[in-house]
């Protein structure tokens, strides 16, 4: 997954073309060090959540294969 920007345990990938403010873009948010490789597609096997942003861009948020979201949810409930 070379070329992505690593932020807080996730990878965010910009589109393969140069950014042009007049164009919409798609950003993929991927878990780092997951059990399996993700496809940079809204049709990835992890069933990513797709959000449409105001400027016409698309944010594709991939789910982990190792279940870390469930663990984080349980930890946040224990803290509350």
C-alpha cells in the first residue's frame, strides 16, 4: 500500500490523478496492518461505508477484517 498517507492507524489514499479543485475526488480510508488486502473500491469485500461530501467527492471508509471496530466500540462503552 505504498503511496498512502498514514494517519492514526489508517491509510487515506487520494485518487490516481492530480487534484483539481473543480473535480470531485474519491478518498479511501483503509485499516493499517489488517488480516487481508483491501481493494480500493466501494465494492471491496469488507463492505465499506460510502459517504458523499458537499464538493461532490466520495469518502470510502473500509471496515477491518480483524474486527477492531467492535473492540473499539466495546472499550468506549466500558469507559462511559
